[in-house]
C-alpha cells in the first residue's frame, strides 16, 4: 500500500490494537490467570483477523472479546480454516512421496476443506 492509503486505515488499526490491549489487560487481571494470558496465540489470531477485516471488508467482525468464539461463528471458522490450511500445506509440501497428487489423502482433503471455507 502507498503511505497515503495506509494513513486512511491508521485510526481503525489503532482501535483494533487498543481492543487487543484491553482484552490482554482484562485477562491478566483475572485472579486465576497468574498474570499470564493462557493461549495467547489465539488472541493474536483474533487480532490479525480483526485487523485484516477492517481493511479488506471495511468492517469489524467483533472477535476481540474475552469470551470464546462461538464454534460456528464466521471468525472461528476463518481462524480454524487458516490454521488448517497452513498445517496441511506444510505436510503436503514436505511429503517425500507426493501421494496426494494421485490419491485424495486425508491431509489433502483437510487442505481442500480449509480453502473451501474461505469461499463460503
């Protein structure tokens, strides 16, 4: 993006990042947390999805909350789909046989399902 274009999204990205900081502060403040954020990467994924959606979709998805995402929610499906995509991609690309090119393996089917989630 050009610098002028980036500037148009700066305040929106700032809002998303401040929401992440608020969630982290709330999680750290919980007595049972011990001052740590358990499953921190999950909140990073949520932040990334929220930050991208502001630019690409021009709206907030509302996935930066203290609550767990609903199992069937768009945000949860998108995050799971991206994780499945990268996990299966690594397995497919590093497989010595390349069997998935000839036979529909479970990893290949998981890879296809992850891609299909992006289009639905």
